[in-house]
């Protein structure tokens, strides 16, 4: 990203004014911490909290995606390939651009942070951009 002027640096508190996106089935939520709605151009993060038996909807993005497991356990499921990989606290998962996936909670739930890079406009379509 050399040569790209940075207009500002901002500290974002994930506990304040984090809108939700409707990607969770069951108990839990997905709060958007960083996306174009608050000025991000190159990265996005959502904090996804899933209770037991909850999961995300099936997702796919035009760019690579990464999630880090903050707490709990569950699985990442490749929706097209039928693959399933267990996840636990401290794990990180990378999803290639265009691959379908779903995050599923284990018995005690799971909390992950991450998202597509660069941001996927379709994922944040219901959010209003904020001029910085």
C-alpha cells in the first residue's frame, strides 16, 4: 500500500457504536468493528459471537478472509468442498477469495474476530458510510 496517502488515524472501541450485520443463525451476533462505514479502505473486522448450536450463514467473498478465535471452540466448514476443520481459542483460519464457508459454534460457543480484506461491500451493504 506504499504511496497511498493516509488521511487519518483513528482508535475504534469495539464496545461502542458497533452496528450488527445479519449473518448469524441462532443465538449470537456479528458486530462490525471496522469497515467502510467508519472509514476503512483496506481491512475489515467483525466480532462474531456464537452461542451453542449457532452458526453464521453461508458466506463467500471476492477477497481473502481471515478469522482469529478469541475464545471458545467450534469449526470452519467449507460449504462447497464439504470440509470441516475444528477451531479452538488461539487458532487462526484463512479462507481464499471465492471459497464458501460457515463458522459453527461448539458446545460452549465461540467468539472470533476477522473478515475479508479488502472489505466486501456486499457484507456491509446495510451500513451507512461515514465521511471521515
